[in-house]
C-alpha cells in the first residue's frame, strides 16, 4: 500500500513543537494501517494498544494520570519496551476509553518527549469533546481516502503516477486516453483502501462492490453506536438522499427532498453528525467571490458530497458497465455528479486547509462548481464531465468578476488560453499551475 500521508506524519515527528497526535478520518480510510506502518518504518519499534473490547487496556487509565505508571503498564500489555524517542505509542479506537483521551493532556504537559499517535471513530471522539478532551494539547491530522495517484501506484502504474505528479504535459498528452480509462476504474472503486486492495489483488469489480457495501454497513453500525436514538432516522434520511440530490441539474441540497414539510432546523443536528463523522462534505454557496470567502458564505445554501467517489457509485448502485461505457444513458445522466465528487476529493486531499465553496448567480442561471481561496486569490473551478466544454456560466463569471486565473476541468487535455487553464480531470489535485509551467 502507498500512502503519501506518511510525509505529513514525518513532519509531525520532526517538529520541535510536536504534541500527541489525533489522527482524524472516516472509518475504513486506513488510519490503523498508516499508524502501524509509520511506526514500523520510522521508529525502532511501536507499542500498539487497541481499546475496542479490551477492558484491561482501558484499566491502565482508570487509576490516575501518572505517566511513568501508564508507560510501564503499556509496556506490559503490549510486550514492547518503550523508549522515549525510539518508540511510537499508538492508541487505537481511543473513543472507547475517554480517560486515555484525557491522558494526552498530561503526556503533552509532563512528558512531551514521548511520541504518541491515536485514532478512533470521529463520532466517538467528537462526542468526548467537552468532557475531558485535551483541548490545545494535541495536534490533528486528517487522513482521507486514497487519491487517484495512490490508486495508480498500488496497481503498479507508477509511470503514469510519475508523469501526473511531475506535470509532464507532453507525456500526459500521449497517454491521456489510457489514464482516463484507469480513472474510470477509480470512479467505481474509489479510494477506500480495502476496496483498492481487493481490486489490486483480484481485478474483480463484484468483490469491490461487496467490500463497499460492507463498509457502508459499518457506517450504519457507527450511527447506532454513537448517535442519539432520536437522530438516527434523520441521519439515515440525509445519507440515503445524497445520490438523488446530486443527480439533479441543480445539485443544491434541499431538505424538502427528504420528506414533505422537512425543515432545516429539524435536521441540523443529524447533518452535523454526518459532517463530524467525516462521511460527508458540505460545500456552502458564496454570494460574492471576494476575500475572505468565509465572509460571503451562505451557510443555509449548500451541496453535500460523500467522502469517497466509489461509495457514491455504490450508493447510486451504478454498475461497472455503466462507468466504463460512457454512452450508457444512466452514466451520461449521472457522470456530472461523479466528476464533481472526484474533483472535490482531489482538491481537499491535496489542499486540506484551502477554503472551498461554490458560486451561483441570484437567478441560478449560472453556477461554478467550486470557488477556491488559494494564496490570496479567488479561483473559479468549473467541472465538465465530458469533452464538450462550452460554458455560459464560466463566461458570465469571468465577465463579471475578471479573475486573474480561471480553471476548467474536463476530459480534455491540458491547455492555456489567456487567464484560463484547462486541466484534464486527473490533474484536479494540481489545479494551480504557475504560468511558466
């Protein structure tokens, strides 16, 4: 397995201001594997403690927060000798032991020399905030599903990954169609590590879909475990409606599509649970593309996307033939949603701190899929799901706001025309390319 996220963990390890690290991310994105692999590759050893159904491990933190006692107990439980600088302490499923979460405060204050990384259900960790959560005493990093580049490397398509990563445009022009065929596979498979692993080993799309369904079942189990019973049905209503909401020409999320008479205020808590879990991404509208974008957002007008494009296809029950044969009517109808979902993933994974919104004019006759605030620039990013790229929306936007840079993402190859950069969709994560490139 290849995860570029390892570079982020290395920076954390090398930082002189390092605190215990809370690794965030939805279930099944590979947090446990990343932590263990990082410990294996970059430390003399690692001590792995999983609190799920492990009462003995939980008991280590029940008595007090004496660091020396805790470390010795972890040594006994894990059968690993702990060196302050050479051992990575891994606390997994930490939401199952709130006192272990609280202990991170004392590690930070009294024993900062220890290297600690922990992970758990975002729902469970979020519900612990305000009750002993070590506010200000931990670092955070978020792990997302595997990117298209990581997918290519796992499949052994390293040469394609290399020319994409290094923006070798002449080579990309030659192999454009081959890369698009692999991208269509990624649309179906997505970036959940287990689904990618199954496909890399078997090439079986049916097994991939079975794996995706199992992942979604685990999400439903998480709902019932961590969400108050009064909100579970509403969470499922929102979750199940997303494919339908994205299939509309105007992909704005409407509560009225959940049931007749549904109101936003009745679903606010349920929606926040899904966002906190990392399972959905909420993209708000801005009424003016001006700095800073947050000052112009309309939080009540938004789109909802899944965390992974493969899960979107699974939820929409799209068959692999639908994906690989673009003439199929269903895919033709739905591919705009798939393209937007993919572009969003690539943008947020490669630029996690970048503010990202969408724009539409007051009459909703023009819309730009994404508006990014990048290096004090406001950049419109239009997403087209085919090779026909004529767009009144981007033209209207550019005439009205005259951006220094505009980006159009489509199935066409790379090119530049004035302030417009045309990118093939597989370069979505590299949306900002210097003019001298």
